[in-house]
C-alpha cells in the first residue's frame, strides 16, 4: 500500500474545494490542485511558490492594510492552533471585476506522523448566496424606479469603500439632481413626474455593468451612482454621457430656466479610500460638486479629484 503522505495528496486533489495544509507556525506545507488552479486563474503572484508562503503572515499583512477579512481569518486560524476552538469557519465575498463570488473558509486540525497540521479549505458558495440575495434584493429596490433604494446604497457604498481600501483601488461617486424637477411636477402633475423618474432610472441602469457598480435613488429627484475601481477621468466621462442621455430623453419641462426639456446636474468625486478616512468624505465632496454645478448654470458635470489621476 502507498504511504500515508501520497495517499493523502491523492485524496485532497479529488475534492472541489481549494485546500491548503499549514503547520503550527502557519507555513504552507501542501496545496491541492484546485488551490493552485484558482491562484493561476486569479493572477496571484505567488501561485507557483506556495511552499514558500506563510499563510498566517499573509493574513497579517492584509490586516495591516485595513483588510477586516484578513484579520478575521488570522484570528480564527490562531484560535484553532492554540486550541481555543475546535474548528473555525466564516463566509466572505471574493468578487472579481466582472463576477460576484462568495466562499466559505474552514480551518480544522489533524495529526500525521505525530505532528500537528491544519487544513484550510475554501468552498465556493456563490450559488447559495446568490439565491439568498435574490430574496433580500426585494427589500433593496425602490418601488418607483426599480433601482436600488437609499438603504441599499448606504450598505453598498460601505462595502465598496472597504473593498477599495483593501485592494488600493480608486472609488468614484456621482450624485445626480434633476434640474427644476419641482417645476415639472407643478406644471405636468405628479403622474408625469413619476414617469420621468422611472425613465431616468432606466437610463442610469445602462451605466452600471459590474459588481463594483450601483445606481440608486438617493432621495426625491436625486440619484447616485457608485463606481468601484473607476478613475476620475473615466467617471467624469461617464457622467458627461449620462447628462447627455438624460437630455436626449426629450422630457418636456417648459418652465425650466435651463432649456425647455429635462436636464440634470451631476457632482462627482474620486479618491483612493484609506482606513484613516471614511466614506462620508467622498459623499461630502460629490455633494459639494453637485451644489457648484447647480449654482453655475446646471446641466453639467463637475468633478472633485481627491486623488491623482
């Protein structure tokens, strides 16, 4: 019969989870084929030198960069190593740029040849979480415009702020106000106003295509768009296109002081989030740009660059 080490490797290579085995110091002593394949598919720089990696130290490095997930993983692994708990698991998001993904991490101890080791597995639970989110999303949608409501906007921006902080990515926020919308309501009635909001919501949807993007009804005739991993230049250009598309709807607003059709003003802000800052800084900057856009004639986009292009 084959030796126990070879047998164990063969078994671990057959499972669908991404699995690594570490010693009590956190050094990786083995990874299975699916672990390596996931690293290669996601361009992890150390995917081919896993035997030289200390898993605990990598988690600690992430925690120092403000990554709460890295800190939680490190704490859980150490609890198992120090016998504070028998096992550890938690669920976490691991989104790519174009795909939402969730995983469950498990850590369990095992012994081999009178030595202690710890199996770390990551299982893809995207299908289950997506089904749960589908139900949850019903409470996140604005009933009139069929886009995200303010409550979900706040939650999404908080999560995207943390993600961009962890990965050192730019984050852009646009706040959109429909120019002289009250005049439109007063002139044509609230049903016309509601139809206007629905049509604008449909336009906003065309500008969000990735898991890192969200359009939401911010309040009344105000809307917001979150653009994760989007530079100042790109977000400014996108919002210029948005203003043009809203204008192109040709919704009559004959009493507007701008032009006799519906227009919009947009304030945009972009920054690299940092653990020392808060998302309120980004919101304040975008709101300030919106105010200046309205004060300087409306029907335009103004941008605040809180970071280098």
